[in-house]
C-alpha cells in the first residue's frame, strides 16, 4: 500500500517534467526549422534597383548594376552619355561648343544634333527613325539602338513597372556559364535567409561570377545578379561567348623595313639649309622628322618652318620626311584648343594640305603636357587627324610618354588602333625640374615603357624612342642646409669634354645600364651624370628585336657621335 502511494506521487511529479521536456524539444525543433527553413520574403525592387521615376530604367552592365539610369522616351531606350563613353563606346564625343554629338569611324565623322532625327556624315544629311541624342533634365542620353549599330553589344529590356531594367552584354570571350538543374530562387546574398530577387527556371543558362562553398553568384538571363545553391546548378563550364558583329576596320600604313627615325630640331628657317651637313655622317636612318610645325594659339593656327628644298634634299638622301607638329607655345592652352571642334579641324586641314603641298610622307604629332581633363578631346583630335591622313596616304605617328598611372588618359589602345605608329618617348625619367638627380633613360625605364605599351598596342606599331642627350646634374647646398638641384642637357661630345676637363673616369652602373660619374667643384657643387653613349644605346636598341617592335627613334640629331648610327642599325 505504501509502495503504491509512492508510485502515484512519483507519477504526479514526472508528468509535468516530461511535458516540460517535450515542450523544450518542440520549441527547439521549431527553432531549428525556423533557422534552416528558406525564407520566401522578396526583396523590394526599389531597394535593389534604386527608386525609379516614371521613365527611368535601371542599367545592368554585364555583371554590375550601374549607378547611372537610362530613360524611356516614346518607347525607346536611351543611355547616359557618360556611361556610354566610359564603358561601351568611347568614340562618341560630345561637342560642347556646337552642342552636338560626334561619332568618328575609320573614314568619317558623324555630326548628330540634340533631339533631332537628322544627322550628317561628312556634311551629307542622313535620316533616323527617332532622336539619337536627347538632352533631358540636364543630362545627355544616347539611343541604345543607334549605339548598337556601332558597338558589339546586345541588350534585354525588362519593362515591369516595379523593376524596369536593362541587361547590356558587351564583354565577350571566355566566360563561365552554368545551367539551372531545377526551379529555384535567386537570392540577394548567399544563404537561405537572404531575400528572394526572382526565380530561375530549370534549363535556364546563367553566367557564373563567383563560386562559394554552398552558393554561387550568377547573372540571370534577364539581368538579376544574385546567388543560387550549388546543388541547383549543373554543366558548369568555361566557354567562348561570341556575337556576330562587324568591327570597324582601321587600315594602317607600314614601312617595309623597321623604322629608324631621327628628329631634327628646326628652330628657324635657316636651320633647314644645314640638313646635308647635319646628316653627312649619318647611316641607317630611313625617316627624318623636322620640328617644323607649331600651334600658336587656341584657335588652331599653326606656324610653319617647312622647306621644299629640305624635302628634296632628304628624298635625294633616301629619307622619308615626317613633319612634326608641337603644342609647346606659351600662348596655347591645350585644354581649350582641343575642346574646340573648329580648332581641331583647322589644325587637321592645315597639316594635311601642307604635307601634300610639300610632298612629305607623314605627320608626327608631338602634343605633350596633356592633362587628364583634355584626355577625351586629345584622343578625338587623333581620330580626326588619322582620318585625313588615312584618306591621303600619309603615315601618321604619335609621340606618347612611358605608361604611368597618372597618364592613362592617353588611351593608348585607341591611339594604337587609329594611328600607324606610336613612338614611346623613353626618356625624361628625370627631367629639367626634377627634385632629384637621376638617369634620363635607364634601361629598365625604357623596357618597362615598352612592356606597358604592349598591353594595348600591337608590337609592329610601336617605335622605341631613345635619347642622344645626357643631363648633367648640379646639387648645391644652400646656407640653410637645404639643397638646390638643377640640370642641363648636353651632347655626347660635350659629355666627353666635360669628363676630360675634370679628370673623371666614369664607371658602369648595372642598375641603369649606363656609365655614371660624379665630382665636386671648387665651390662645393656636386655634379652627377648618367651617360648616354654607344653601349647604353646598344642595349636599348636590342629591345626592338627582343619585343619585335616596329623600329627605333632618337632625339635629337646633332647630339650623337658618328659611331652611334652603326650601333642602332646593328642592334634593332
């Protein structure tokens, strides 16, 4: 009897405990289910694409949601001009002065007015079925259909009101793709608790951007960028993605042999008469480039020192002539000059007409001090001048600096497409005004310039520019302990005479692949020199054959020793 009472008491106590345990287990199970059950919550499209006004369209560029929006106008899609220029086709150029868009092909320039359906090609009127360029709410927009005629792109436009967007594919080549194995959600981020962007269906093809442990980042066929479970993908592979499109063809003039050019500094008309004397000991050179033409103002007027007799003597000596044009005048603001379509055209027309009148073979463009703010207009000038040269059979070469982070606005890829030759100015590693003394052109500086340019320009179009001059550097210590560094450019003969005067013997520097010398004057000035001579130039010349370049160019005639010519010819 006692025992039964105890069992009943135990039973009464155990019941609540078991119930509590069951509740804990159920709660834990629910918690686990909630933790691992995929959410069905959908992401607000305004959070994903950004708030869109009535006519705005979000833009997905290949695999990235762009900051700029497109617009719909009368059922047609227009893209922000800045985005077009920077990402899709840089050959569209806004002509601020004339309030029109320019588009430059290999042989023609289109002039496209704002909000109009008529445009001109080299002055000939053309009709289009819609406005090509819109100016709206302070922004410029370009018709994507017109753009697509001249750009290797395709687009998918989704016009659902809450999620108007366009996917633009413009990058082609080897890409990773996958097929959706079963219907599944495309989520904003990897993880079952991330909100759903959209659904992808069995059999859909997606572009793979990033593979993680359990999730893969993809772009759907209609332009959503998000994540799907790895188990929902199959047939992941790299494949060549192409599109049928006829790219612009740019014909180029090329010399049958490697270019061996020397610049000839002409400061006045009389200097032309010394040509035969200046080249009397010269061998191997096939192109001479006299510094005849200089821009004098922001309207594009050009002063000329050109001489028909000079051309005749050069031709009789077996030399082609490429007239050089520079922008060094203090009266020229290059930003203002190149921004003006009228000025660019004036320069182009003058240079080509003079070249044809003189019977010279080419034009050498030596525009320097190109700041980033005129990068686009500089390239536009090159395009326009290249058309005129191409149509008239003139070799068009451009002098460009060694590639650096701060001069990427030169757009070497485009220059290398439209010009016949790019001449790398492989000197001024240390220049007049440098804060410290150093080599004008160490071998590594020259070679790195070549390697950097080869990333964008075909080797056969690259000419390696080398110096005949050397800088002697003077470092003076001031009364306050600070130093002042100055320099002067001198010829090879002057270098030899200077070293002899001071009784200095130079030593070879492996760091620069040049001879180096230093001495101190009686008044305590440290003199240093990194010498350009036969051996240093031989090593630079060998880079031409090493990288299969189009040739070599030297600045400047008259600073060399006679033996240099054979060194260059024998090593390129």
